[in-house]
C-alpha cells in the first residue's frame, strides 16, 4: 500500500519561530489546518505523528540542509573509491559519473567489494554537524518531541544502498531493538532521501499504530542487521512511503519499518538522523550526540570543535 502525502509543513513558517499568533487555513481538500505560528508543523500533523506513529512532511527540508549532507556523502564516495583505486581494484576514480551512478559503476567495476554499509564515523565532518543542527530540522524535532530543549542523538547513518545487494536491505525492525534499555525514551527518527525513492528503488515501508506497543524480539537477519522473526514480520502491514529529496519521514523508536530492495541501476542515497528531549536523553544517544537547542542553557550547545572530540577514540571504518 502506498502512503498519501501529509502536507504538514510550510517552510516559511519554520524560520518564523518568533511569531506567536495562532491561525487556521483551509488546505487543498477543504480541510481546515490549524497553526500555532511559532511551530514548524501544523497541529494536525503533530497529532497524526502521535496517532499513526509516522509522519511524512513533504518539502520540509531546505536545499541548504540537503546540500550539507550531499557534500559529506560525496566526500565519503571520493574516499571509498580512492581506496578501491589504491587497492588496484579500479583503474580510475570515475569522477565524471553522476552522484546517483558513480558508486554503483565503481563498485561493479571493482568486483563488488564490501564497504561500510551505513557509514557514520566516516561521514563525521563540519557539514554533518551543521546538518544535524540545522534549525529547520531542530524546529520539526521540537514540535514532535514537544520541548525546545532538543538534543541530536549520536546514532545517525548515511545509506549508500546499491542495486542487487542483499546485505544493505534493511529488514523489518524497530530502532529501539538496537537500544533495548532505552526503548521507552521517545527517540525521533528522521529519514531523508537525496534521490527520489519509490517501491522500485528502496523506499521505506512503515507499519502504523504500533509505536506504543511491544518491543519485538531481536532476530539476526540474513543481512546481518537486527530484524524481526518470520512470525512477527507476518503480522505487519507495510505502507510504502515514496519520497522526493526535501521530504522527511518522521517516526518514533518503536515504529516497525524496513527498506524495500533497490531494483534500479542507481544508488539509493539517504540519511537517517535522530533527536530526543535533552532531559532524560538516552545514554547511547548522548555518547556521540549533542545539545542542538537550549533556550534554558544556551551555553550547553557545543561548537563543532567541541563535538569532534567525542569521536576521537572511534577508529575510521567503524560505526
Ligand atoms: O535506509 C535504510 O535502508 C534503513 C533506514 C532505517 O532503518 C532507519 O533509519 O532506521
């Protein structure tokens, strides 16, 4: 089943957090949407997130934020391909190829070498820091978490997902399966594609209205990712969320989701990042995370130079 878009966002409001007047306006279907003008999302969208356990906000991520992620992913691609060239797997770095195709062309020519499928440590850089702390993303997090005291959770990933590649096919799981001791802390995931994603090239599927339910048992999937048992998977009804760059899919830590296989001939590029309320933030999230916004304690918001010290002991090539 494919998802209908939730038109929950207007970018202009996002920068307008000073305004305090409430408002209401009809949307294209005649339904009245209500706004508190110091919010990035309208109240219906926030309610929808809490009721259904996911929200697709269309055209919510500004181009400058996406560009920060893209720069980091391009740099990662340069480094990954340079390694293959250095190992003698590839004669040249294929710099003329497009962002959408370069990695897949290089990977095939290099003999399909293994690479870090969900890079995190290797994309840590100033651009990623600025992306994670981007005011528009923090605005959305503030609305969905219900507090202006917002932290970036240190679990974030890029997903260079190639065609015909079982080991990057993320199976049905709940994010909280990765941090079971923090399963009841509201950790908001935001998943953003850098290319258009459809059922053909590995869009995500979500199973709705399960965010307040049980935490499923961990099952070691054939991909090596944590997944759900065959029996638990059979209980889920997947909703395909097809998206364009600029859209953001938001869901909390117990919403089951998976990625469909990439059947295109191009890379499915995406990034997934997480936010939580600073008060009561998870230990795992704080380890490489940081305070992104704090009206109460503005000095707790770190600089890039301060944040980078949290990564110094983590070797390249690992998470
Ligand atoms: O992008 C993917 O393939 C999986 C993303 C995911 O599972 C997540 O963001 O939690």
